[in-house]
């Protein structure tokens, strides 16, 4: 890839950053697309709320946020004895891990930091352990940057000139530490000179596709059309979709995948119309401990997300609401997983990988 293409990729918006003064900032995605505000995270509780209330979202970004959140929660506690510091580390990690149950990257990242603490020499100091935890968190972030780029390189080969590429929710740069997962192939293909059409499904109830994906792709200059969630089947029937790429928050060992609600419907429609349906995700999203989708805990969120849109009431306040954040797509409808290790195709049994 030439220098101009690399420069384009470097300009893609970032979801979060950790500076040389050990300060952690996230882009408050609840304010997009009208405001672009980075908010410093100053406490454990603030990071928890930022994750829970979707100021930072997307499985890889949540994992990185959890790692940095644990670090900043310990920054002012290095005066404690090592034993007290270790207890605080495990306690804070457990608390952060409870913020969102479905995305496996959060628990994965926090387990990595906890393992650093567990293996730390007993004659070391709390300050030394803090520095090691910080180093590990930065390494997780840097690894995700490289992972996203690799996903982009592998996935870009699936996109043909003039194709229509459909995505759901947001699995772009703002869902990761790098250039994204599902959007990464589009970024790499477009920056290399390949021209195609992107379609972004709005993604009710929180409209991540409309607010965030459209903002990302439009800012990058990719030819993008937003559609209502209910339009995707009709769009496929018109022959305007050649490829679907979405992200995932957890993938079971057999290939069943949990992603934003509406993904399973999209996959079913894709199977009907013969449109290849791919999931782009880092290998860390694969949870071999979950044998199938039946083992994945699906987060249910509050009724207010459906009853209100940006503070505007659209339904009776006392109506019963069922608001799962995710659904599970059966492995039989997934053409492949685009990972940093390459494209993995069926049959799926990740325990053998």
C-alpha cells in the first residue's frame, strides 16, 4: 500500500487513547454524530458507567477500555502493600467485568491483566506491578491495532469493484482500538483505490449504524447509503448487495455468533438471497468455553431505550418491553470469519485451531 493510502488509514477517527501522563480518554459515542467529545476517565466507577451506557462500545474497544480502566483505578493506590494492591486489582477487575456480560473481549482483557498480577514476584512492589499492568494494557491496545489492520487486509480481498457491501451496527474504528473489524476491509479496499457502495443499516434501538457507522464511512469518503433495518431484505432482492460483513461480540466454539440484535435476521435473509455473510472479529472474540450459542449470555437492556429516542417518547411509558441487545446467528449461515489469522471457513471447531 502506498504512502497516501497509509495516510488515509492513519486519519480514521479513534475511539480511545491513553497518554504519557497515564490519563485515559474515550470518545463519548452517545453524542455522535452531532458532537465529537473526548472525556477523561478518572475513576473505576466512571469507566464502568462509560461501558454500560455505551459511551464506549464494540467488543474490542470494551476490552481495551476495561484494561485501561483497571490501570487508572490503581494509579493512586501504589502506596499500598503488595497484598492489599493485589486484592484491589482483583476486586476492581471483577467489578469492571460485570459492566457488560456478552462481549468476551472485556473478560479476556481483564483476565490477562489479572494473570500479570497473579504471576508477579512476591518480593516486588505495588509500583512495579502497576507499571507492568500499564504495559500489558498498552500491549493489548497495540495488538488490537495490528489485528484490525490484518482483518482489513484479509477481508478486503472479498470486495469486488462495484460491489454493494452491507453492514449492521458499528464494527468500525470506534468499536476497536484500530481501524475496525467489519469496516476494516472497506477502509483498506477504498484506500487502495477500489470503489464500491457501502450500505449501513440504522440498527435500532440505539441507532449505532446511523449515528456511528454512517459518520465513520462518510467522514472517510466511502460512498455510503443508510437504510432502515427493515429494508435489508428488499435491498438484497434488488441484487444491490453482494457481500455482508458484520462484527461479533462473542463466538462459540461451533461458530454460532452473538452480535447486535438484528444480525440473525440479516443472516437468514442473506441465506435466502444467496448473499455471502461474513463475520469480522479478532481471534480473542472466540470463546471455546461456549460450546454453542446456547451457552452465550445475551444481555437485556432497559425499556427506556425502546420507549424513547433521544429523549422523545415514542411509545406508552407503561408498555411491556423486550429489549435484548444481541441475538445469536447460527453457524450454518456464516460463510466465514475474517480474523487476524486469515479467513476461517466451515466446518467450525475452534478448539482444534
